C-alpha cells in the first residue's frame, strides 16, 4: 500500500492555470487511457482538496457542466475543506477538515491494502508529505508552460526523493519518484 500524489503538471510546475482552469490539460483528452485505468484499479481510497472537488462538481457532475457525468470514482473519497460543500447523491464522499494523520489512518483501513491517491491539490499533497505519509509522486509532465497558477507542490523538499521511472506516454513525460517517509 502506498500513498501517491498522481497528477498532471505543466513543465513550469503548475497543476491549474491562474483561473483554476484545466483547459490546458483537457486538450490532451479526458484521462481514459490505459495508464490511468491501470493506476485507478490499484487505488482503494482517494483524498482531494475542496478546489479539486469543486472543479469536478462544476465540470463533470452538474447538469450544465462541460462534460456531465456521474461521480467518477467507485472508491471512498475524502474531501478536505474548511467550508461546507454540496454532497453528491450516491457517491461515497466524506467531508473532513484538519490534520491529515487521523484521516490517513481511516483511508488506509478503507483502502484494504490498495493504494491511497492524493488527487489534488498540491498543498494537500504537501500536508501528507509534511507528516511523512506520502510515498510516491507520479507526475505527467505536459508540453505546456502556464507561467503561473496552482503550484504542483508548494513545499521545499530537497532530500529524500528517488527517481524510479521515466517514460513517455503520448505527449507526456511520466516521472515517478519514491519519497522517504520521515
């Protein structure tokens, strides 16, 4: 079981543009490729921040969304937020706030030996890292430069990362790093 931050990033290190848009990423497709399918099959629990959750609701769940569809994850999902957010009918979404450590323990139990995926954002992944709970970064580096926006990982991490894989997946460079748990 690993806790993984798997995300797409621009070559200059942003996961969303200044307007919190993912249009730069969606030009490459909707993520239904074999790499994603293999990854998600090994995931037993999901963590995301409120901005990621709201983006999914606004762009995929709402009837007037760009690409309407039902909640996209069969795994239980924890949404970290200090605000009240709308629930989604028939989705196993749990709203939490505060320290990631007790939530990680609950996620580990729910994952039943499968991986935990920190979907986004970068600050939430950083909180897992700060407490020694993040095992792996998997980055799909897109051939795009955004010049600003939501940072990939707003933390200074100068030690404890080991590159374990580099490969090309379509237009993306896929980089995997193991993190030492501290």
